[in-house]
C-alpha cells in the first residue's frame, strides 16, 4: 500500500504489531546538559541551555556561580567526555531490565547530536568532544539482546539561525534531510519526535516526511513514529499517541482521547529527564510505584517508556540502575501478564489491574496474596482455575461470589514467592 500526503491516509497506517506487544521501553536523555546536570527541582535539566536565558532562573544563577558568566553552554563540549561509557554494559542492563526497546536522544532542542551529521557540522559528538558515534555504538550493542534500538529527535533547535529566521525553510532544508540521514544510517525501530509545538504540522511539512517514512524509507514496515508533528497533533495524528508525566498536552490526559492505537507514557524515575544532581530520594519513584505505573498503563493498552539520565562520563546513576534491575527482576517472573497482552477491561478495580492474552485473564494484585479476593471484573465459571506466577505451586481455590470469581489463597511462605510488591494471577477458563 502506498500512503498519500494527507492525514487521513497516513493515520490509516497500522502501528507495527511489535510495539503494542513490547509494553516496556527505556528513554535515554544524555547530552551536553548532562555536564552541569542541574536545574531547579521539579524542572527538566535537559532545558539548561534555554533556562540560561532567564537571568533569575536557578540554572542561570548556578551557572554564573559555578562556571562564571562568560562560560558559554558550548564550552560544555570539553566536559562531555563519556570516558566511562560502555555500550555493551548499557545493552546488558536494558536487557536485564526487561525492556523491549529503547529511545536514545539523538538530538535535543540544543541541536547537539550524538552521532556524526553533515547537518550539524562541528556540533556533534563525532566532530567535537569525545569524537564518538554513540548512536552506532549503542545500536550495534543492542543487536542480539532482544531489545530494539530507537531514537528521539527534536524537530526544532532553540538557536538555529535558519529556524529563527524562517521555520518552514528550516523544516525543508535542515530538518527533513537530517531526519532522513538519521533513519537511513541507523534504521531505528522507533522515532520519537518532540519540540513540535511551536509550529503547525503544515509548517513542519510533517505529512510529506511521514509519507516518505511509510513508503520509501528502509524501515517503512517496522518503524513506529509518535504523534508529535505540530501544534495540536498529540493524541490525534501520526503514529502511537504519547503522554508525558500523565498529560498529552494542555491538560488533556489519555482518558480524553479515543484510542484506536497503542499509546505510550514517558516519564523519568525522578522529576527530570536529563540527570539533575540535586534531586533526592524524595524525587524518585520507588520500585513498587514504577511497577504500579507499568501495570496500570498496560491494563489500559499502553506502553511505559521509563527514562534514565546518564552522567556526562557515561555512567548511569546507581539509583536509576537499581530501579531498572528491580523492574527486570519482577518482569522475569510476571512477564506473561505484561508482554503481548491486551486490554481485558477499561475499569480498574481499586488496587487490582487486569490484562488478557488469548483465553487467559491476568489479575495483578498490589498486595501480598492472602485470604480471599473477589475479582469484580471476572465472571465466575465452574471450570476456572488460577495460578500465581511467582509461586506456581501455591494452592488457589476459585469460588463463586455473586457471579464473580473469588480467589482464596492458602497460606504462602513469603520466601517461596519469587517477586515483591505486585503479584500476578493467571486465570484459566
């Protein structure tokens, strides 16, 4: 099928099946902003360059105090050495975390690229700084891990002269060629565009690019772009729908959208995407909170794109690594209730989430399984059986409670249960 240069045709393209089955991905914000690694708590540290424009912003005050008022953002190139970056170690961590895909920020709004580009001469990690192609290193490291390589790419650049002078010319002469260069060289599985909100999709000529992506690019059958293609396109047009810290845009949430495709929630473990060194444990979600977020999203048909912000030296902060490994440990036991599942019901029963795969329904409990639990969303059938994924030998009786399935657990020794925090039960008809 050939797609036409209009939204009606482009929106008809189905999201490649792999994405809806993947459920869990890892976002990676890493760049020059990782050198200062600072902003006000609760804000985005990757916006450091833009925040310097405000003389009263905490980032500006910190910058002047720490580096001096004459130190330019561009001078951070010398501090972005990535001397401890190990692509293979990252890849193994993402695999152990249970992720099925990653989105590496290839270029943020500051325009600095983590790969060589003729459209960012002397403003990329190959020409200056560490002199390395991080996109290629990580792409190659992901091969054979079962984790797909994808990219984030900002459509606008805060201080690009052509963008400031003529956004439409910038889109046609800079953005489109740069995106095509990125897609053809690295063949990513995802394309997470961002920064679209300042212009309309018409100014960005978004449909023309998507037409090329779907018809003629080397990844036309496999790539999953998102919905960030111009003012007002989120949750309406493009590929998968995206939320960020729960919102689509302008206060809208996923509940406000008619879902005809998978959606994806992105957020940091803390309050920022880029590493913010002044965040404390109070700013970070616990493993249980992250798993609840994952299960709630999956029960609604969504994916969870969880962000990490590596340090400028290429190491991943230990608390972030710990959270990823905790999620991976849980998924290694309960993954059947997550990967490849579908919506069973759009209703959430308090602290119980539901998913479905074939004829099997999964009930994910947020408390240790003991006593009796009535599943208000699951009709009782006399032949129904149940098993606890984290302790398959644990005896569970399924009873009729007013037409609903009731699970009654015999006492279980916590040491026999192979996970913590949330507990998935498979219900077989």
